[in-house]
C-alpha cells in the first residue's frame, strides 16, 4: 500500500472498510491495533524532553517511532534501548530525505534556536508537527510557522502540556461564568532560571566532543567555538540558543491568562533587569547572555471575552509578585511552595493557579470560594489531562487536519509565542548601550510601542533587530 494511501486512510478512518487492503481493527479483535492504524513518527531531539515527548507519543507501542534524530550521540543512548527498531540520524534533513515517505508526523524537541528550521522543513513535506515550547526563538519565526501550518493544512501542537490540563478549563469556565468579573491586571512569576545565567560569556572555546556534531547543533546560529558552558541544557541562558526564563516557563504560566481572557497581541512592553554589571558586551554593545532576573510589563487591549484593558507583569529570577489584599496573607499562591504562580485580579474577585494551570482557586471578599459554588464544568476535558497532550496530537493527526481540536495548535501557539517573546525583545533592548567605557549610556530603557501587524517597534528602531535574527550561510526559513 502506498504511503499516500495509508495517510489517506488515517484521515478517513471512518471509511476504512471501503478498502480491502486494510483490515479494520474491530475485525482483528478487541485491543488489537492494525499496523495501518498507527501513526509513523520521527523524533528530532532524543534526550531530556525529547525522550519524554517521543515515549509519550509512542504510547507503549500504540504508534510507530520510525526514526530519531540527535546531533549528540550521548543524548540518544538511553532511548536506543527503548526503541531498538527505530533508525537513528544526526541530521534531520538527511532523515527526512530518507524516511520522508514513511513518516506522517515529526516531533521537534531541540534547543530553542533550531525549532523553526526543523518544523518548517517538516511542514514543507506536509508532515504534522509537535514542537516544544517556546514554539520559536524569535517573533518572526513564530509568525512564519503559523502561516505555513495554515497553508499546508497540517495538525500542529506546541509542547506546553498544561494547555491540555483540567485546571485551565476550570479557570475558563469560572471566568466565563462571571466568578471574578472583568480582569484589569495579571501577575505571573517563576523561580527560573535554575541554570547558569547572568554570567560572563566564555572567553575561549575548545574542541567539541567526538559524540557531538557541533556545526549541526549550532544550526542557523552564528558560528562560535564549542564550549561546555553551552550544553547540555545550559544553552537556555545564552541568547544565541535559548530564550531565558520567559522562554522556559512563560508558555506554561502565561497560557492560563491568555486562554481565560482571550488576549492576543501586546500594545507595548517595558522591563527592568537585575545585575546588569554581570553582563558582557560585544563591540555592538549587545549582551550575549540572559540577565539573572527581570520584570516585564505588557499591556493588552480589551478582548471579546474580557471587555477591559489588561496590564500583565512577569517576574523571574527570584522576583515575585506582591501578595494581593484580597487573599489572606497566610495562603500560599500558585505552586505548593509558591515558586511559580499566576494571579488574575478582577472587579469581583481574584483567581490564582500554579504551573500548568494547576490548583486553581477563586477568592472573593478576602475568602476562598468553595469550588462547589463556582460555575460547573462545561468544556470538554482532554483524556489524561496535561499528560494527554502528546496523545491528543497523535489522535488529531490520525483524524486529519480540521477534524479534531488540539489544545495548542499553531493558530493559537504562534501569536501566543510572539507575545511571550515580546518580553525578551524588551529585555535585550533594555540592555543596549551607546558608547564605550564609563561614558557609555543605556539607550533602550523605555516603553516600547508594538505594531503587531507589521512586527515592528515603532518608537525605538534599534529594538527591531531582535524581531528577526540573521541566519548564517546555508540555513534558511
């Protein structure tokens, strides 16, 4: 059976009996999954989060993992034992060339700076894609990926798994039912970074380990010598590769207020950061590492769901939002230890939650409202909650584009990611300096006004360099 026919079967599972080439699973007996019912998946990034994404989608053999790609042999050592039949590659382009006719869907769980190029190449070949958060490294990439997903009509999902959780749905139901009234202010904080950040850029490089294809790991980023300060995992704190605390936790913690309030494009953004003296500076006066802490404020206009302007403030690196008067001072807000949290301050009450929208609560008149008194469930739940985020995407791929909802499709995730990355644009602009030495002055410390349609800061031209980075020769989007 041709691969195109098999994909057509997956899209039209309800008509499977019309083809005598396929034996429907109900004929084979309860619990048996015919090979033709399985989604063929390629995983790009096999260590860390890549491992869990691949294994969740594999679902104990319910689907096929055809190929796994990783530029670092050390990162795939573990997964080889779990998936010995998969083919292994270092270069995702070579893998797609060789395995493309056998692959229906691609999981991208690599460092932030390579998300867009891999996802775009997969979508060009009409593969469904699951991309870890943040969707992209910069704003322009997010816009282009969203447009490409619509053009190619593929099933997409960003890996902010809390978007499939029950907590977010409860919060939406409570807000839609009028539990806290109109919201004018949102406060969000995280304990990240929990990796090296706000440190000087490495003075010199060293030879890359034999197990690592360093040139492929760099991908579209400018060439730099290998340094153990960059990987594994430590890449998050460097602007060339990561997106700092916002990129790591913003897509988890900001998802509830975005979904609850229906907000989309920021109007403006401003920030301040901690310990700027720790930053190193290039001749262009641009720091290469994320700061140790930051506070970012974004403003949004009224939405269809929330007829009020919204001020959203983000805190990271040990900074925390102030405790609202409407919540007892002894109550812990957010996660059980208070390290991450979300507060929505409304005209009638306050709603809070932790990471992934977990443990949502409502307060009115200084007292927590019992859940039995809040609006009842009206939004369909995802099977397995946030743990079902990968399998929801898999089932949607089988159903075919447009036939099943997913929690974080690119139509939502792309503009959401743009808004998250606005914070990083502000942080990087804030640190811009004019001149050298003691006479240098910061020139980016101002509120930045955003033209979302044209993806431009309108009142500080230097900030626009962070909307779209330049790819090195040989790499394109």
